């Protein structure tokens, strides 16, 4: 697999099939970031993507994923956001700052927000866009969770 867009599509499909798990996280107010990272690790391995996990990229600074794709290196920070972005602004900003400090490759912030819809995310982002001047929103998708809730997956490219 050599295309970041294809990888994102597979990540979305994978988590949509896990909606019952995510619904349990919502029910128990559990931000399971390590579970999401573990699932992405499994998926990248299954897809035969060459990658590193928890790669040191600056002294004592680690990136969640480093992918080696046909078009170069891709550095990805991943965030699981229980109750959406507003209560998690500091966590988002910490990863954003880490990525803008790095000058090489493609830089991405992937966020999984639950229970939070695509529309709620877009409203929040439009109100805070100035906080993240080097963000290019690339993709935002959501899928239903049991009990009428949503899970949203957001992909930002950091320039």
C-alpha cells in the first residue's frame, strides 16, 4: 500500500466495523487511545505497510507512527477524543506543536472523536481555526454508533 488516502479509507472501514466497541467506550466514558493505536498497528501490518511505532523523531520526542510510503515518509500523531475536541484542545495542540517542530516528510494529525458527529466537529473547527494556522483539513468522515450516536474520524495535514 503506497497511498495515504487508501490507508485512511481502510482505517475508516476498520473502525466502522468496530462500532460496538466504540459504543462501549462511550458508555463507560473511556478514552481508549492505546486501543485505537493498537488497531491501527494491526491494520498497517496486515496491509504490509512499512512503518515504525513510537518512533523518536526529535530528542526525547516520539511520534505515534512513521510510515515509509512510495512518496516519502509520513509522520502521524493519533488522538482519541472522548466527548469531542473542546475538552481536548490542549492534547490536540500538544500534538500539533510537536508536528510543526518537525521539518521533514508529510505530517498528519489523525483524530477519532466519539460520540461526536461530523457536523459538530466542523462547527468547532470553524470557531477555532485560528488556533491551528498550519492545518489543512483533508478528510472528515463519520459513522453511526449504536443508540444514535456518531464516531468521527478527522485527518489534518500539518504544513
